[in-house]
């Protein structure tokens, strides 16, 4: 399967001592990833890897990700740019040895199946970027507009209820109280 940000590495070319490498997404790849993740834009995405061969053709991938993404603030609906960094560890496992375990240990290293002697470190970087994104991004210093989210709270005391009535403001529960009187 071809992904938006694919960087295949042949497992046989990693070497016994391991391999370090840097990858960076180009403009077309960043635009495709932005569409995939529902972002206005991804301005930069790079990742540094240390790949270490393991037993039975497994590869341990330690990665450090840096990205500059444009997100939409949930409070103001304004776009803003944020810098993201993340470090992660994953283990690539040959597909024939990979098993989907229902009793996953949240502390265990993530395992990713691969086929045809090639691991895709670009797709791993894309997946880690998606995990690093705030699901409810908020621009620094953003506050809700004054007319949004105001809630009429019930009076804390009977005196506060009387004060509200004197000011001409109905109690939020006045309509409910009237309904209850009709039922009695």
C-alpha cells in the first residue's frame, strides 16, 4: 500500500551495527498528510531514526520527530501554527510473525508488521505525528467570545432568587415551577 509519506528501508541493508537516518517530507507529501489529518497545512515534518536489527528479522526503530503544523483553534476557529516534537519507539516485525494480541500492554513497545523485507519509516513518522496532534487544539491565549457559552445558573440562595425577580430577571427554573404547580 502506497502512503502519503513513504520511506522504505530494506531490512537487509540496516547492518549488524544498526543505522541512523534522517527523513523529511517534501511539500507534496506534507499537503497530502495535511488532508489526511484534516489540518489546514503542515509546514515542516522531519524525523531522525536509529534503527537496530533484532532477532528473527525484527527491527527496533527509535525516532525523534519535529513538525510545524497549522491547526484550527477550537475556541475561536482561527488558524494558528504550532511546533510539535515527539520521541517514540516501535518494533517492526515480519508480517508472518506478527500476531494481533487482544491483551495489549499499554507499556509495551508498539509492533508494526512489514512485508517483502522493507520497513516504512515514513509511514511510522506520519502515524506518530497523528498521535502528537492535540485533538482539541487551542491557540495560545485564546478565550471564548463573551456571548458564547454563557449559562444561566440557578440562584444559590432564596435571597438571590428574590433579587433576580426584583431586577426583572426570571429565575431559570420559574417555568419548571409553574409546570409543577399545574400537576399538583
